[in-house]
């Protein structure tokens, strides 16, 4: 399969050691029937004589039948097949496609989400495809059945993983998860973990959560590990990533985050995304182009286009002067509705680039198309993607910002500089790490809802021992996201 097609389908074939282990975990007797809901090239089916697979890609289905000639391989959409089949299985195993929500769309997604809702798992439209695959596969198990799957490490932090984890706990008597630090798929930036669930038709009180630095063949699913109760999962919004840390570190963080001198960022500020133009190259002009087009200065506003533009502590007039001197495309064409448009601006709007811009989705949805909404001047900016820790930058030059940075608006009287002092402390650095999530390639991303939860201490006294324990925890989480900053 060509690389771009494989990426589109989320089809990355599982290493042999993981395939052998998952089939061994799932199949307890030779007479049991095994289901692989995303058969790929048939490598799971090839390890068990009584197996059934479903594969959407015709070429892969042919290869699967060749590799596992005894298997029954259905060609087509798994969710459509699952909805209509009367077959039930003792076990299921496989590697569901890791298709992100942007490509997991249309009728296929609607069918999948509707099926999962009927089964008791309510996923949002931002759900990646692998989670519904697990729910639908589980629904085809016989009472007492079990399943073993490769899952992306997103199961440890993604919001859409919460409905899946709730579903697993309510349908299986034994749920185990093995977190693997080193990459199982060398060609993927994404980390994967291994999931085992047994006793379909029962309920579990929690998840056995085990970790390993690298995956090697295991005869049985992990038994040693931390048992994370349902109450603990609830307390952490069903995020398992914090449990990569020792219990003492989590207890310390909970203690510090509820201390009277500690606040969550959301208690003192509103974090949001910047404006969306729909056609960035058209709406952001270089100073030389704006001058040549004779765009009035009153209709231009200096903008932070991305996090790379941000200095360490503050955007100042000198910062802006440097951008302008470098002829950066940092001048937003800001045209409020009802404003008189000079001839020079109308010519630009009716230019070839303007005709192209107004045909984009966001511009077509606006009236008039050239009025960019939600343009505000925040107190500060948050660089939400970083190798180390996200920086909180003051906006002293009164710039605006695109949705490539987060905006920070104080909601209580105060000075952003006080927040910046607290932001630099180990508690906040650790909090960013534990509340944010890995993006791949060693990067940390922090969404607005995650940033709102970041804890900041305004205590004057420094406890070096406490800071040391937080920094140890910080190092652990960074190692797990492959960052050595």
C-alpha cells in the first residue's frame, strides 16, 4: 500500500512480537473464534485458525486472505458489518486504524458514532476512529469474552477516551493497560500502549495500569501494576497519563494545587484561541505590501501570527519594530462591518487574491466576508505548543493574535507580571506538563481548557525539597513524551 494511502487509512502494520502477544492474550482455547475488526494484511488472523476479519481496503483484504487462507475476511466498512451481523466471538484482537477526526468523517463516522451511542458510549464528533472500533468490537463478544488491542497513547489523555474508559469499566470485569515508553512503531511519531479487557458482561472497579520501557513478547497480560480505581479516574477526568507518576507525587500535586496560596489560571484569567481569518496569507500583509497598496494604517493591526514570534517575557514596541523592520507578514487587515472602505482597500479585496480568499469556507460563512471576527487585544499570549514548557508572554504592545497562539485575558484586577512570576515556579511548570498532553515528536500541547486548570502558587516561601520532588515528576513525564529539555 502506498505511504500516503496507508496514512489516510491509519493502516500501520503491527510488529510481530506485539501481534503474537495480543493473540496469545486474547485466545484461551484453540476452538475459540477470534475477530479482528481491522484485519489489514491478516497478520493477527494468521496466528489463529478460527478467525474472522473485516477490512475496508480491497488490496489489503486480498493479502489477508493469502496470509491467512483459513480465515473468513469480510471486505467493507466494519461498523456497517457490525451493525448487521449476528455472529458473536469468544475473543477479539487487533490494531484499529488511528484515523484522526479530520479524516474520520461523513457517513462512515456518523454510522460509527450512532452505533456506539446505542451501545452506551457517547463520543463527540472530535473522536478518532480507534475508540469506536473498540466499542463496536466489544459488542460482538459472547458473555465472558475478552479482547486485546493496540491503542494510541492518546487513551491516557484525550477527552474522547473518557467515554471509552467508562464503557470498558461497565462492560468488562478485568481491564488492564500496558503503557510502553519506547516506540513500538518505529515509523510513527505516535506512541502506542496495549489494552486487555476480559470478562465481557461484568463490571470492573478500576484499571490495572502497568508500565514498561520497551515492549517485548509477553505470554500473558500484565498482572503487576498500579490499580487505579474508578474514583481516582473520575478525579483526574479519566486521564491515565498522570498515573505514570508515583502516587506520592500525585498526592503532593493535589495538596499543593488546593493550598490557599494556589490558584488555577482559570480563576484569574480567561484563556482562549485567537481569531481565525480563513485566509491568513491574504489578511496578513507585509509592511512593504501595505504601503504599496496604500492601505490606511488605521485599518491595519499588528498581529502575533504564531508562537515562534513570541519573545521570552513580553511583546513590546521594540519587538514590533523588529518585526516591521524584517518586513514580516504581521499586519492584520482589520475591517469592521459598516466601515467606509477607501478605493485602495476595495481594489485589494477585488484582486485575484481577494477573489480566491472569499471562496474559502470561513470567508463564505461571514457577512461581509472580509470582516474577521473575534479580534481582541489580550493582556497576554500563551505559546501553547513547546518542547519544554509553554511560556506566558505579556502583551505590552497591544497586539492581536491568531489562533496559532492562545490569548490570556485577566478577569480579576491585577498585573500580568504577578502571574508571570508564579508561572515560572516549579509547581506551574509541573502543572503545565500534567494538565497538558504530548503531541508527538517530543512536543507538549496545552489546550485552553487544559490551561485553565494549570495551578500557580503565589507563596513567597520556597520549599526546595518540594520543588525537587516536582522537578523529578516533571522529568518523568518529559521522558515519556520523548523530551529531554
